C-alpha cells in the first residue's frame, strides 16, 4: 500500500468544538486543519470530508486519532466509531512531549494537531477496550458513592463547627454523629442553661418521650457538662438555623448513599469480584469500587499488571553511576485505581489481623509508612488476582479464618433494608460466582443461622427464614424437616 496511502485523521478536542486534519504517514497534510462543531451536522460534515478525501487520494487505510480531553473527546470518539473508523486515543502527556521539541513555547490547536500526528506515528495512539456495560455501571455508581461520601464528610465538618459555637465543648462529651441524640438536644434545648434547668430526670424523661433509650450515665455526663459549659456564641440562633439546614442535607445524602450501596451489591454479585468479600477487612463498598476501576479480570495477564496500571511503584532516576529514588510514586498511572488500592490497604492494616501485625513489624524496623501502605496494596493485588482470575476463595498461608461471602452479603443487604425479592436475586447471582467446591463451607454459617430461634425483636425488613432455605437449596444443601412434637412453639 505504501505510507502515502495511509491516512491519519488527527483531532484536538475541546468542549463545544474540535479541530481536525488529515495527513499521510509522512505528515503531508491532505486536509488542512478544520473546525468541527459538536453537533450532528458538524460530525456528519467532517466524516463526509474524510471519506471524500480518502476516495480522491485513493487512501487504503484511514485511522482516527483523538486526544483524550476529560470527557469532551467522547462524542467525537463515538461519532467516528459509529461511522466505521478505527479510533485510537492519544494521552495529552504524549502530545505535550511531541509538541515541545518541535514548537517550544508555542501551543496552538495546529501545533497540537501536528504533535498528535507524530505521537500516533510513533505508537502512542492506543486502542481502548470495548467498555463492558456491567463494569461501566459499577464504576459509575462506585464513583458516585465516593463523591456522596466526600460531600457528607464536608457537611459533618460544617455541622461540627456550628455545633461547637452553639454548645462549646459538648462534642467532647458525646459524639455528635454517633447517634441522633446529640443533635436532637441541640435542636430542642439549644443551650447549656436549658439542659441545666431541666436536670437529669427532666432530660431523661424528654429523651424517652422523643423515642430515645439513653443510659443514665450518659445523661448525667451531659448535665455535668452543662454546669461548667462556657457561654455560647452571640449568633447562636443563626448558627442553629444553618446547622438544621446542613443536617437535613446530610440526612438526604446518607439515604442516597444507602440506596447506591444497595445497587452496588447487586452489580458486585454478578462479577467474580464478589469473592473478595471473603477477605477480612474488605466490605461490599470497597470490593465494588475495586471491581469498577479494574474492569474484567481477563484484561490483566498477571498480578503485576494491576500495580503497573495503577502506578503503584516508586519513581526512579538513574544516569551512569547515579541511581536514586525519592520514595514518591510515579506520576503516571490510573490514579482512581491507585486510590482504591491504597484505601483497601488502609482497611487491611486496620481490620485484618495478619496485615496489622505485618505493618507493625515493618514500622518497628523503621520502614516509611508510605512504603508500608504500598507493600500491603501490592500484596492485596496479588491475592485478589489469584482469587478473581482463579475463581477461588480466600486462601492465605497466614490466615487463620476467612469471612463467608454469602453471610457477609446477607448482613449487608439486611442492614440496607433491601427487600426480600431483590435480596434473593442478588444472592442467586453471588452463588453462581462461588466455586462449587466451596458451596458446602458457605452453607455452614447459614445453616447455623437458620437453626437459631428467631426473636420477635428482629431489625430487618425481611425474615431470614424466607431467604436462607432457598439459598441453601441453591448451594445443594437439603434441609431435613423436623417432626412435630405437639408442643406449642415458645417463640411464636
């Protein structure tokens, strides 16, 4: 075919419009830089112009190379893919490195287009995997949940500031967010003098009338604080109004987080990443975040590919006899995946006995805390790869016990008030991800739970007695019906 018959469409994207040019492999411009408006007419005109030029110049192959620009490049990418072109993506860092030597101190759309062409010719125009709809939805929901959690933390900090100005020092006596009780006291009594006036018995009575069940010692601590409390801020009424408004926003976000987490459990159960729930220290939310950022495990040939994609290794400078590393992680990499892995490392160091002891040993030996987190994150990636790619449950040499996937999932769904029918669908999907050799072991805690006498003071919206028999049947465990003794059931 020859390089002269190989066409490259280079596109520099912006928010409302983009600019493109068509050149051959050598860089000879076949279509000059032209503006594309981001609408149907603009895309159709650009595609027709490329087709016409390809026919006129008898181009054998035409590929499209688009510079990644946040989300602005997605409509352009989708339009040319729908037209049948092979679309490749160039990272802005590659464009910058190829532009600066040729046009130092000069950045324009045209110089960017030339740099995109040079990057594509040198192999930096990369094909992307076709997005898996399941993992794309999982990633979107997981990121939305993380955004809600971050906003909720911001609201808590703002509420705490107003709380301190209305009742100085009260948060040292009782956590304002441990239960609804502290905020109820602030909203209804509004000052230390009001608490001191009602006294221990009066406060206890009012809290019980409001539906709380406080301990006497807690109420006594609150009244004792009110006796020595400093004067409140002069603008306390205004601070109270702002606190109530912010708390309403916080409760709305908590409900949204609960709803999203229920949806995440449903998506996670349809992927092999649900097996990660067997690791102590991993819950549904973190497993779902990891699954969403990872995507299908088949795209990773080995465990080191995970840390390589995340950039979870230190940067290095070597020249002749100079070889040093400042301990900082490399700048490149998928930062969203890196953030999830390091967050999981935090959880493992806190909640997993093995990793907690290992981290303590490394700290005593003088290792940098950053290095400890990276080491734990790297080990988790190796364990996770073996579990997810090998369809196996948690088997670690130093692990004394593992968590049961279905038991953990049922508890999570029960805490989030997921209805019985939806719970059954989620558990059915999770059972399909479990290796058959583990069905019997997964049934052990569920059988024990089913045989335990049910209390009338249940907290969940569904009865476990309606769920567990169906799950055990799915696991291949047949329940033997007990004979009727004729005695009345004391639990009914």
